[in-house]
C-alpha cells in the first residue's frame, strides 16, 4: 500500500502524513526532509547552491536516514547525526528550492525514496510523489490551502507570533510555491488521479478522516476479490493477480497476500469452513488426548479489542490449544510463525487460510509487524512466541525476540502473558510419539504500556519486552509448582 500526499509548503502534509502513518500502520516518508538535509549538507560544506555539479556531488556522498524520537515523532540524520531541528530554519527554507531543482539531486533522492517505499507500506509526502516517485500509489491526495492559512500554520509550528515574521514566512512560501511549480524537473503538480483536498478551513481530524476513508477503500478493493475466492480455486501454484500484478510490477504478488491482510471473519466461505473444521478437529483430539485446561482465560476472552498474547513455547500443541480456546469464545486469533515453515508449499497454503502470519526471523520484518498491527487494530488477537522456536529443555539457550512489544505498541494493544505446562510431555518433538496426559495453561492480567511507569516509546517497548516475559515465566513456574514434574 502506497499513499502519496503532495502539495505546497505549509499545506499540512507533514502533520497529516504523520497522523495517517500512526493510525493506518504505514511507514512515514518525509521527502521534503531529504531535500532539506542535502541543503544543510551543502551549507555546512560551504557549497554554492547554484553550482549544480557541486550540489549533486554532495547529494550522492551523504547518507540520509530516518529514526524515531522518544515521543514518537520522526527524526532525520545526516551521516548519522540528528539534524531534525537544523533542517527547519529560515536559512534552509531560503535555499532548499534551488537544491531540489537540480536534476541529479532529484535522481538520487527519488532512487532512495523508491527503495524505502518498496520495503513496506508507506505514506510519502512531498511535491512529486503521485506523479514521479510512486505513480502507482493506491491513494493519491493533493493537499492545498490558501497561502495565508499556510503561512499562519508554519508560524505556529515554529512558535512565532510576530506579524512581521509571519509576513516574511508568507513571502517565502509564495516564492517557494513559484519556484517549486515552475522548475523543469518534477514540478509541483497534482497527479491526474489525485483527490484534491483544500484544507484552508478543515481541521486536522477532518482531513485525516477523509484520507483514512480513501485508504480503507483502497485496501478493501485490493483484498476483497482475492479473499472471497474459495480455497480450492486459489492455490500457491496459481497466484491470484492482485491490482499490483495487473499493473505490471515485475515482482509477482504474494498469492496469500489477501489472507494476511484481510479480516479472518471476511475470508471466503471455503476458507472459513476449512478453519472451522480444523479448529473442531484439533479441539476434539487435543482435549481427548490431553484434557487441557485454560485457567483465567477470561482476561483474554472478555477483553475489548485485539489483544497481543505471548507465551512460552514447548511443543507444537501450544498454538493449537490457545487458538482453539480463543475461537471457541467467539474471538479470532492470528499466530505469528517462523517463515521457514513456508518452504513446504502445503503448510504455506494452509497456514495462510487459518489466518497465520509468517515472520522472517532475525530481520526487521516490517511487513509482518504491520500485518499483525492491523490485525490487532481490527480487533483480532495475535499470538506470538517470543522465544522464537520450541524450547525442548530448560538447558536450551533462549533468545527473547521483542517484536511483540513493538507490534502491541503500534496497535496500542495490551499484552496478555500466557504459560503452558505439560505440553512438552505430551508432544516431545523429534520423532518421539505423542503421549496422552494432561496440560494446563494460565493467562495473566493484561499489561498496558501506561502501567510500566516509563516514558518514551523505545523505553516503553523494552520495558514491555522484559516485564511481559517475566510474567510468562512466573505463570509457568507457578503451574509447574502446582503440577510437579510436568514440563
Ligand atoms: O515539504 P518541505 O517544505 O519540507 O519541502 C522542502 C523543499 O523540498 C520544498 O521547497 C520543495 C522540495 N521538495 C521537492 O522538490 N520534492 C519533494 N518531493 C519534496 C520536497
């Protein structure tokens, strides 16, 4: 999913794009910040911004990276140094139009923007996103506002309440509007298929609501036709063409995309029947073999909205019993599993249809993170095994993967710790046969980010990682004590 927001300086693109990124689970790409960073680098190296060749050389030499500040806002770094504040000064405003008009600078920036954009779902804002950078964006918006409204917003943004200074900002905006829209390369202009929004007298909330509705529509249009196919009509060998594939992108669309992105309740009848039959069969067999019990499950089943569930992982039974219990209480749960399983085509096909989401371990799998985030936001539960793989013995070295905390944080969902014991005895793994017996699970109370007592996104995520896993192990140890000898 690509969302392109273009418009003149001060039209509110940055605020709107930031808000959309948070609400709709998209990565924010502020392309103006990139041109500003090139301008700052020229400034620092005393390069004359009218010397196209020298400016182009700077653009090719420097490294521009984005990060996230503790308050969740985006930061920009020039060769690793945070320059977020330095690129938004009148000195940079004055020179950035000249720098961004140099064709070789644009070429370098557009290449980086496409690379960033193709790594995941993005909302990109700038002047040429819908026309040049992502002409295939699913949603294109051209945001305008009258120059006075834009100058006033910019003054507010920069804490200026002197009318003289606001007038100077207005004059600079008008000058930049002219420069940006009359330059030869990629001038500021709306794409033919862009939706025009005049924000002069709209609130941010109204603008965001309007664009979010466009995003929801585009997502529904991309997902529905494939999801509504019966499973038999869509196999991993015969990829369904999504809109992207039709548009002739060289990378074939993932045949399971619709299952990863769509709501489980909206899968086609065939897939829902497959899921119900699998749940029924697994429930019956597992209950008969292991008489499992899920204590305190109400913390999950009675909760409102999607919950991030994490648990210790000792056997292949663990996900089954939790998903079965959740489903039996009218909820829908998506399990995150290691993508290595997908090498078996049938597993890949089946897992997609029961709502599971693959994760490439050892990488920042942004796609999986966003899919899980959106599932939580839709009200589906997500089950993650932070230990990453089955733990066959207590001596096994375990590395905790903290991605669950990030996903929960992005979706603003609580984390519910769950522990299981007895499953390692029942399904020892390897070539060892299943053994009938008993299994117990217990859920802890939901943990919210607010109750962690730390401020800042990164600190909260690492606190959640630690606290939530400690609770899982505390629940497990309590269960082991109550059922001696059970693992
Ligand atoms: O959005 P902004 O004010 O931060 O952008 C700074 C400058 O960068 C603006 O004057 C035009 C230029 N720009 C551009 O030419 N193309 C883009 N995609 C984004 C910004």
